[in-house]
C-alpha cells in the first residue's frame, strides 16, 4: 500500500518540477552589433514583451564601445560628432529615446550660418553670414538668405520642399498605431505599404525632374546636399535622395555629448548581456537553435539570432549559407582639423570671407565634398570637419590650411552606394529565426531608419518565434497606449 501510493506522489512531484523548470526557462535572443539598430531591437523586444516572457538578450560588439556609426572624436580635449551627426525634428523614435533616457538636446541648427558652393576656383554662390547674439538680426539674415536662394533657383525651391514633405509624410506612417500597422516580412512590403517603394526604383534626378525642379537647382544645391549627406550625387536612388534633402532643412538637432548615448542608454535599460571586443565569426543553424562562435573562441547558443550590422564588409560564415544581394558601401573619409583655412586656396582675400560650410559640386577634380566649421575657439583657431571620398593627403591639407595643430582621420563604411532600382536583402535570412535589420538600409540609411527597421524586426521576432505570446501594446516611451508616436521636440 505504501509503495503504490508513492508512485502518484512521485509523479506529482515530477510534474511540479517540470512546470517549475518550464516557467523559469529563458529564451535567448542574440544580437550582433551594438549600434542604434541593435540597441533598438533590444529596446523594442523589452517594450513589447509581456512581463511573463523570460527573455535573455545577448549583444556582441567587435569594438570596445557601443554606438556603431554614431561616434565622437576627441580633438584637443573637446569631443565632436565624427559619424551620424544630425537628427530631423520628425525622427520620432530618436525624440522618444532622448526623453526616455533623459538626454540633453543641443540647440537646433542655426539658419543664419553661411554656406557657399565652390567650383574649385571660386564661389559660385554664397549666403550671408552675420555673427550676432540678437535673435531679430539672425531672423533678418535668414530671410535675406531665403531671398538670395529664391532669386537663384526660383519656384523650384518650393517644388523641392513639397517633394520632401510628401516623402516625410509617407514615412510617418511607420509611427502609426500597433493595432493598425502590419508586421512586415520584407523591405519591399514595408515600402509598398507606406507608398515609398517607387522612389527606390528611379534616380533622384528623375524624380526631381518630374517634380518640376529646374536643372540648375538639381545640379547645384541638390547635388551639394546629397554629396554632404551621402557622399553621392543625384544619380542615387530617389528615396535615399529625398531623405538626404530632408536632412538639410531647419530644426536639425543632436544630443549633447554625442548621439551614441541613445544606443548606450537603450542597451543599459534593456537588461542586455553585452559582450564588447567580441566579434562573431560564424552563425550556424543547428535544429531548433543557433550557435554563434566568436573570434575569442567562445560559443553561444541562441533561439533567435539578429544581425544588426552591415554584412557587406564582414566575414561572417553562415551555415547553411544565406543569400543577400551584393551591395557596395560608400566610404566617407572624415578628417577633423584644428587650425585655420588658407583663404588663397579658395580664391578669397581673408578667412572672414569664407562661409561656415564650404560645399562642392560633382567634379572628379575636386578633392573634398565639404568643409564645415565645428567650433571657433578664437579668431585664428578653428576646428573643422572635412568630408571626402578619398583620404586627404598631407600635402593637400598643407595647401588647404595655413596652419594645423591637430589632424584626425576616420574612414567610415558609412552607408550603401545607392543605385536605382534598389534590390533588398530579406529581413528573415533563412526562413526561420535569423534576422537582418540592415536590409532596410538600401532604402535609406539614417539613425531613425535603423530604429524603424529594428522596431519591425522586434515585432517579427515576437510574432513568429513567440507566436503564442500576446504583444504588449503599452509602449511606454510613445506616451500612448497602443497609439502612434506623436511628440514634439
């Protein structure tokens, strides 16, 4: 009698132990890359997951710091943005991150700062630049510059702004309510839903010509903007070009101390096991899980794997192999110089005649894309940032500058080289649970588009792998319960 009664007791104990083990089981998501894309995936996984879901998030970063292409550089003891540096007032995820993390915003860009278009010999166009602490003076200068632009380019400026506004308004669909916004399994589907796909099929110059812009505006101002923001000309695809133009308007902002703090803050608050200085060299699908092996000789088991860094110049071995379209990255060389420009090189008599931003036209003989003033320390002591497609040689810098006290060079694999029609890698690389955030970059590459793509990937993971788990619609950082993202900077 005692032995027979012990059997049900043992069975009950075993069942309770099994249920306890299941309740404590942790599903593991591994994220490769600690830039804004990877940090956003971790953030949205936490935001959208119910509290009952035991989720472990591991993140691997080959460098010693987080932030990816958001980075600052130290020039003579002061820090300046060296990578992704500007945010649009309607970048709502970035705005929300800033509020959520209690970050401080730098003042929006000053419209009264001067810029000029240099053709290699002379300035073919320059705006006014007046240093004043009086707001009404800055306003007058801004209005005068608007008039100068209108005299040169006419009503094409209005048509350009209309084209940009239409694109931005279409992009705003990605902030709609979770209850009405689908989860997208492909970039094509995501772009079609927002009405943006056609812009990736044609060049920017074709789109702007159809929008009624005059050739002079396209050849000069638009070309200057796309060269500065993407290192490319108006032959780039239309959506990337439109995003570039949006990044030249008013109200642009950044985060005091560096935009990389968005990634750092999101990672810190998302309970992530962060592995710095650990590069993943292989990802293998083994039945119901993935095995990630690093250059440090470590091996990790994950239920879900997310690649949140461009694969184009990485040597990651996938088993079984994955197929993505071949994509060339556009390298931008950022050279930061503390010193003083040589006015003779630019065909002017004094440094005071040089605008704060020197932009250039599309000409293979011009050695740089732009030179901008980051900070004026004293009359003859200024920190500049130069963008170029090729490294700036010492002899060239010696001719451009009359004095240099410090020079720092950074080679960024900054963004895709855009070519219409664009072909997109899949969000789901293997049909299972291996995801690729940077598939969206062939549409446009910004901090905000990375966050938008990451949000969609997080929802993909929760809807596909955790299909039985209800999605939490209480997204706290949007300030609404299941509604869209509506905020003011």
